[in-house]
């Protein structure tokens, strides 16, 4: 289904029917400050960034459609997130430009969306953009008719190109408003029909071949030299790797999978994708060797990759991977924890001071430089290591010698090994490691002084994913038990009313947002994993969330992403994809099967649910890898 990325992500084009093709042709883009109080008061740092834009932004509210109908003006819904580099670029180039603001304010109702807060809306608009343009990403700008149907969209575009895009839409709407509104409705209906067709069950024989189809697709897209999937832009795709690891653990994976996992995990660990100083992972790399990352750091990525390295390390007997997974959790505790004060220490949970962890760290530093918090200009490097006995040794260890890929400076990565440094600097192995560790601490202290811009939203679902990782970490090192217990206790508190789980924690109920299906599934799984790993807690709260998920999100067609879809065309699906985060439906099915006989309501709902895979799963099997392999195991 959905491949999320930035403007550079290019999933396979999907065939688009006649109506949508006409829509694209009719609206083809030619050629390739005023304070906003509504933005200033937002809980989203991303929305607050746009407080002083001359564009008169509105926060998303379904009631805006009524205003649009009254004024016969379309909405321009612009979706992004705080840590996204090109979201910052487009703000500077376009949304702070008076000419663009005049166009948007006069001809549209401009709506700014934080995709982490309004995730279901964002996913639907991404699906529309992918279906009509062949690719999608952020910043995403979609024109929506007053009737709520997506009309056309564009991701990042330079200022003049974006101006042409807006002018073209305005001219066409002025010339033929009713026709284009009708065309958008018909296009929306066609997309719905395509999704419905993708839900049609496969024959038993074709469904039985899905594991072979899956492994064939994964092998075809795998890079057996540098790891990962694809030959250009590289994402970790944690759900794919988790599914492959589970199959490897179960002894059902093809022979090539074990070697591929080892190559991938080693390459990601020692490349530019990983912050080798701090221990975290960036979101993706523009180069196939993983060494040209965009510098977003997402909490949900850290949680999934920490869990992956810990479990893979245990399975393959790789202590270095286990240490890397624990180091990743240390990074989250140190650099993503929201502090109560300036002491640098997180307040004790018992005193009510626990505030959770930031949803992300921005790719852009306070001076507007992409990667500025992580890259090392020569002068900064010399200053940070001025008191070190062997600064050249530290530089060699972190690969910060010679020329740099980045104009701003060096990105620390794997450089010379211990043996090479022993010979080069005439030191023994213990001395080399001591000098490396001392240099690492100096660099970290210098980097902390720069500051790491953070999105301080506290996302409920991401904390569910984090709890699963902390549960695994606590089995290897007791120091993660305290952090896990704090997250566990807070999730229990916010999940005390399973029918009103919030999207955002730590806020009054009227600001916390309505939780999505992801939130319910991730938190239920996290609570389950914590109890399984530590013996602490009860099954009841997780089971209550599972019951609520079946009750609140399920209808005759499958599961909705949120209780009340904000736009027409946002239909339910029997199976939700997993590309960069786990599939909520697959988690719900697995928990329902595991807790059989624990809840009559869950048992009844699960028993009548149609688990026959649909055509969309056959088309994109890698997006449903864990579901396919779970169904295979279940049917044995």
C-alpha cells in the first residue's frame, strides 16, 4: 500500500484509472507576516514554526469543509513534521513569501497539518498523491474540494514552481469549477473502488503461494552487497527486517536470509545512517551505501531498531549487536528524554516528574543547517579534541580524515579499526580503546553544547513501541528496567480509560487528540511485552485496549485508521500495511490469537473476521510480510 518517504521516495507507480488520469491531466502543473494565533497556541512544534508566516494557516478541523462550501474555496492542506528538512526549506522559500501567501490567502483555505498528530488524514492524502503522481512524501500539499475530495497535490517544489502550481489550479477552478469538483469526486470514488478491489480475497491456491511471492519480492529488492532494499535511497524498513528475523528464528526462511540480515545490520550499524557518537539512527540515506543520511531522528525508528538489534544479536550470537541495541536505548534516554528542569536529569516518576520522550529530533539545527548538530567543521573538531593526547587517533577511529562528503564538515562513522590504530600510534589495544572512549566523551560534550532541536510532542503509540524495546533491553541489562517501568506506568495511566486513549500524552483531554488504531495496537503490544519480559503488570489493561480496538475501529469492511474518518473516501481496510512501522491489524490479530479464551468479545470478533488475504497483499507482499508469515504458521 503506502510507501512513506520524502520527496525522494519513488515506489512503483500504480496504474491509475481513466477518471484519475483525466484529473491529473486537467490539473497538471505548468513547468515541472502575519502572525497566526491558532498556530502559536498549537501543541505541535511543527505548527508553531508557522506562527509568523504571512500565510493565514488554520489547524485541521472537519468544520473547515463547511466554511469552504460557503465560500466556494478549496482547502490547501499542507502536511509535514518538525524534523523534516524539506518542510523547513519549503517554509523558508514559499510559506514565508508574500506572493505565495497572497495566493493562498485569497484563493484557498490554507490548512497546516502535523502528520504525527493527524496521521490518518496524512496517510490518506499520501495514498492519493501516490496513486495520481506515482510517488509521495513530505512536505505534502494537497488541494481538497469543499466536498472533501482530494483534487491534486505536490510535494516539495521551489517557490516559483509552487506559485505556478497554485496559479494553474486557481485558473482552472475559475474557468470550470463545477466540472473539476465533480471530477475530484469521481476520482475519489475510483480510488475507493481500487482499494475495495484490493480487498477481494485471493483463491486458496494463490493465497497459499503468498510466502513464495513474498520471499521472491524481498530477494529481488534486496541489496546483497550493502544491505537493505533498493539501489538508491535506503530506508531501514524495520518491519521487513523483523519479519525476516522471525522467519529465520523459526527456521522457515530461505537460505539467503541469514546472510542478508547480517550484511544489512552490519552496514547500517557502521555507516552514516547511524549516529556512531550518540548511538541513534537517522531516518534514511540518499545513497545506497547508507553514508548520506537526512538527519531526522524519529523515536519510533529508535524503538524498532533497538528491538531488532537486540533480538538479532541474541539469535546470531552477536554480542556487538546486543551492545548496539542497548546503546541505542541509552541514546533515547539521554538525548530524547524530556527534562523537568535544567539539571539534565529526568525527574523521578514517583514524584510525578516523568514527561516521556520527544517524538523526534530535527534535521535542521538552530541556524538552519541540515545536519548542523551532527557534522564537524575542521575548527570545531580541533577545538573539541584540543585536550586529547591523540586527536588524530580519534579522527581516524571515526573516519574524520581527508575529504568529507558534506560541505558543512565530517560525519563520524566507522573508520580505522583497533589493530590499525595499535600499529599506527604504537599503543597497545587497551590504550587505544581508552583513547577512543576519551575522545568520544569529548565529542559528545561538545555536541551537547550545540543543542539538539526536539519535537517535544509525546506520542502514545511511539511509547508503546519503545516499551517493547525497553522490555527486551531489560533482559540484557538491569539499567533499562527503571526506564521501562516509568514508560509502563505512564502508559497504564493514560490507558486507564481504554475507550479514550489519547494520541498525545501529558496533555489535558481536550488537547490530547483522538488515538488512532496504531496507538491502540502499539500500546497493547508494549504492555504485553513488558509483562512477558519482566513479569510486572497484569494482562488486563492490554486486553482492554484490544477489546476497545475491535469495538471502536472495526466495521463491516475492516478496520478504520481512526474512529471517525475526517474525509470521504477514507475507507476501512481488512489489512493495514507495514512499511516503516508495524501493521496495527497484524498486531491485533496476533494478540487476539495469543489471548484466545481471555475475552469473549475479542474471541467473537476475531472468529468472524475474514482473514483471507486480498489482491493488494499479493501486489505488495513486502508491505504485509509479518501477516503473510503469521498466516502461514497459523495454517500449519
